[in-house]
C-alpha cells in the first residue's frame, strides 16, 4: 500500500495552523486591557468628569483594566454608563490590542428648576441632576413644578432655548398654579405674563416687537407687567 505523504503533510499543516490559531485566540482573550480612553463629544462643558466615568467602568468591583478581555461585557459597560442621569448616550469599544475606549455624549440642560428641589431639565424634557463640576447658565424655573410632569415648562424652555433673541433675554420662568406661564427678562424687573402656550409664536412675536420699541423709547422700566395673553395686542400695567 502506497503512503500518500503529501496528504499526511497537509493534515499536519492544517492541525498546526488550527492549534496556533486557537492558542493565539486564547492568549488574546486572556490578555488584560492596557488602558481605558474616554472621549467627550459636544461642547467642552463637563457635567460629568473623566474620573466619574472611569468609576462606572467597573465590573465585579475591579477596574476593567485589570480584567481579561474575554470576560469584558461591552453591553454591560454601556448600560452602566447610560444609566447615569448626566449621560445622554454612551458607546464602548475595545480594540484588538486591548485598548478600551468610551465615547460619552452628555445631556444638555436648557433650564434649571428651583423649587423644593433643584435640578435641570435637559433638551429632551427629562430630569437632569445638578453638577458640582459645572453650572449651566440657563433660565431659572420657579412656581408649581412637578418633576413627573414637566411638559409645560419644558415646551416653553425649549422655545426659549431655540430662539436667539429669547435665549439672550429670558432669565426666569414661573409656572403658576393653573399651569400658565410668566417670565422675567434680563436687566428689568417687569413681569411678562404669557398665559397658556396657545398661539405661542404669535404671542412671542408681539413681545419682541413691543420690547424693541419700549427699549428704543426707554420706557420698559416704567411698566410693572406686560400681558401677552391676547394674541392681537400687548397690555401693559404701569408701576
């Protein structure tokens, strides 16, 4: 019987390649992470620090950089990061050479509630805690505000945030017991009574026209209130 040495050599070669691949894969999985890189996207205003993010990158009470790659659960790390009320979105990646990286998009506050509790409302209408690391310059919300029902104040705060003129001038928002809105403007003690949010664009356009005229005539501070509740006129009360 003639032995096919070429066939035997091929089998041995395949077995050797398979062994080397498995060995390399085992060593790669067992390799510990060498570093954890953290990137913040968006504005460079950190409500959460790199150190705080690093503390969230923990598994079994051990820093992830001390764990073998094979037991690192990236989904679990992303879940831990995304559960933080300062973080809007987090993604975690791991390179083949054992470098862990996290990309963090922080929430953006558009108003700050100051009632029996203090917190931000973010640009999606959700609760966001205050940060000891950074304080945002946003309108202050007072009055009857329920953390579980922020819709009215959020809608008005969002309108202010998205309008360059209003963002520059509105410094305070007050929600009354009947859910109507008043607001305060910069460098004036006049109270602007908006009412409900119906015909909001029209009411605010009326205010802009009135403000520019009153500022030009230097009469703005002669008024105690500016009533925008009627969409075809602005009614003012003198001091």
